[in-house]
C-alpha cells in the first residue's frame, strides 16, 4: 500500500509538472503569437501611414499617370526622417519681402529655426553685426562690411546644418502665378473679414498682404505636425507697421468682440492650415506668436532679408546683369552655400531687360537645407 501511495504521489507530481510546463509552453506560444500579431499590426499601420502620405503627395502632383513609386519612396523618406529626428515643440520663422528692382519677380525670404536654437543664434548673430550698425540689412551693405555679411551667412548655414527642421528659403513668384495667388488671397481675406463685420478696405489689404507669405510658409511646413507651435516674425514696412497691435471689432458666433490684428492673422493662418495643410504647425490663436516688427528687432528677419537679397543678386549676376555690388554678393553667396545656388537658376528663368523673369507659372526658388522634405 505504501508503494502504491508513493507511486500515486509521483504520478501526481509528474502530472502537475507536465501541466505547468504545458501552461508555460502555451503561454509562450500565445506571447509569440501576440508579438507576431503586434509586429504585423505595426507593419500594417506603417504601410497604411505611408500609403496615405503617398496618396497626398500624388494629389499634390495633380494625380499624374504612372510612376506611383515616386510618391511612395518620398513618403517613406519623409516618415523615416521624422522617426529619426523628433519634431521640435516649436519653430520660429523670420519672413521678409524680396523682389527685383522693378518687381517683375517678387516673393519672400524665410529663415526657420527650432525654438530651442533661437536664443543661441541671436547671441551669435549679435557678435557679427558690422561696427557702427545695429542690424544686418543687405541693401545697405558697404564694401568694408562684406566679411561680416559672409560670416552672417555662414552662421545661418551652420545653424541649418546643426538643427533638424531648420532651413532658409527664397520664393520668387512669376507675374502670372504671383498675380493669381495674390488675387486668391485677397478674395478669401475680404470675404472672411466681411463675414466678421470688418468692412474697411485698408484693413482687408493689410491682412491680405501678411497672409500671403504666411500661407506660402505653411505649404513649406506642411509635414511638420499640427502639434508644433509656430512663432512668426514678419518684417514691418510703412503699410503694415503697427497693425499687429491694432484693435479690430469683429462679430463672433457668440457676441461682438475686439481682437488685435495679430489675433486676426493667427486665425487666418490656423484656418488655412486646417483647410489645406492639416499637418502644418499652428500658431497661438490669441496672436501672441505673430509679430510685425522692424527688422532691427529680429535677427531671424535679418537672416531672411540677407538670404533673399543675396540669392536674387546671385541669380541676376549669373544671368548676365553684372554690377560690382551683385558680383560681391554672388561670390559671397557661392562661398557660403557652394553648389546650392544652382537650384535658383532654372531653364525657365531669363532676363527681361534689367529684370529676372520666370517664363512658366510657378516659383523661382532657392532652398538651403540638407534635410528638407517640405517641397
């Protein structure tokens, strides 16, 4: 009887161990199945994200027939870059007008930095300002100041290379495209402001003038993420000076209210992004991040001014409009950006008298960024 009891205990222990091992094996199998399921889900989701972005890129190219891999590979590149480089919490953009002497080609210069890089850039730039000056202003560059301007452009390039999502860009629109974009912006601006009870034509014109470069910038930033905060420094002129702090009476859905010009611009910016570029950054709705200010108060505006002015001078010099001033700026531009200026000169760019003319609808563009994916 004792032997039978011992045998039964032994069988019971073996059975318990077998059951435990079986449960463990089943658990491991379930875990591996779950892991494979999660991996498959992740792969599927990644493929779906790529597919949606590729479709957007295809639509942006006016849905051409054939070569779908073009948009797929670009979508992969954009998403891979964002995965490898966390998107900054904020971006600060300096914006300035740029144009040829007679305005046949006109547009804007931009310099964009992640928020965390701005204070160090300001500190570094302030040490390079030519003696006796309080800012960099390309149209006022003296021969003796060429070294300081080359150092300033070099600083801009260094920050672009050191900081993901930083870039400098110049957009010069041809007359036809620029006219169509301006008319569209003016129509939209007037319609919205009238619906808010703002009837003053001067206000319409000021808002439309500032809306245009902001909207063009949003297209450049259209993949950066809606959670990114956008801080705008816009160069002032005699027409829009002080508009940011101007009080405007508007009719809201609840009751009449008084808002600042900057708040109106912020609302236009965010509404434009919501409608056309849902993954573009947003600015504070109260307008606190939209500043219209003299260039001397913003080194980012000064950077936009110098890059834009030197880019146009380089283009005009290369195309044969040779003056001593353009030659100096062109050589500095090439010394800093190397082969990059070639992007600016296209087969569709030609001279029209003493002007640059773009012969097809679109933009004359210079872009400085070794990691840019916005366009």
